[in-house]
């Protein structure tokens, strides 16, 4: 049955089951994740309301919005009641949320700790299925001047151009840099290659008075800081 024929569109629900009105009357914080996603898709199927459908989709990801954001169009359309247009809407909305988080982190960022680096970089690389190596460039007040992807590689590792990293540091006037890369496997243990590139960048930066302040290994929910662990 098409969405136009179904009797389960939001406007036909009882007042208590209308998330749009609930958001209007009670504010966005009053809505559950399922209710917010239901507003995006607008309707469910013949036998299931949009909220119930969204509860079922969220349950498949253990009610984890980050995991929901990783689902493909094909995976979402496997749920009865989710067509391609609805799947694209869900993916687009969650991607906007991810980008907003990254922008807010940059706007507020002076780097005060390894945690603040994690908050800056996790939305960018924490959920990727491949490895990326980034450098955060700081001025003498520890304010973020720029953050650049230096390399992108397969899940087994990535190559890093030390000369390019330091060239950019000189161009933006950075006096400190922080290295960050993700481990798609989820492990937080630094590899020998991780230690070697840290040492290589640290030694190269010293001759230019550019200090390597930290190197973070980032996963979806956690991080490892070379500086915090005393191995920088």
C-alpha cells in the first residue's frame, strides 16, 4: 500500500501519538529518539505506526544513533515501511547531526586536554571503516588554526607525509601540532608504526620549533593519548 493510501500518517494519529505536535507543545527534548526519527519518515505501514517502525529500526542497532547513522540505504529499506526516500531522509538527517557536532567542537576549541582533541576529532574519524591520519594545528594559545587530513588508507594502515605536515604548519603559523588517527578495529593499543611516525614528526618538528603536543588513537567511543600515557 502506498503512503498516500495508508491510514497511519502522523496527522491521523491520536493526539498523544503525534510527535510533531509533541515537539511543538513540549519541546524537542521531550521526544524519544524513535519519535524524532518518526517525524522524518512521516508514516509507517498498514500494520505499524511510524513510531513503532522507528522503535523497531532503532532496536536493530541497540538504540544507538551512531550505529543507525552507519546503516546503508539497502539496510534501511529492508524494513517494511521504509522506501528509498525515507531511508535517504534518515541518512541525511543523521549526517547533518554528525557535521553539526564537528562544527561546534571546532568553534569552541581551544585545546585544553586530550579529551578536547577527542571531542574535536571523533565526529570526523571515530566511526570510519578505514584509517585516516589527521593533524590539528595550534597557535601559541592552543587555539585550533586548522585541521587537515594528511592521509587516507586501508584498514591495515596509512602512509604519512612528514614534509607536507610541517609545510602546512609553517603556512598557517602553527607552533604546536597534534596527531590523530583512527583504528577501525576498535583497538586502542598503539602499533610500532604509530610510535615510529610520532617520533619521526616530533624530531622533524623540533628543528622548526614546532612541537608535537600529542598523538591520539581514536575509536568510536574512546581514545588513547600518547601524552597522557607518557610515551610521547
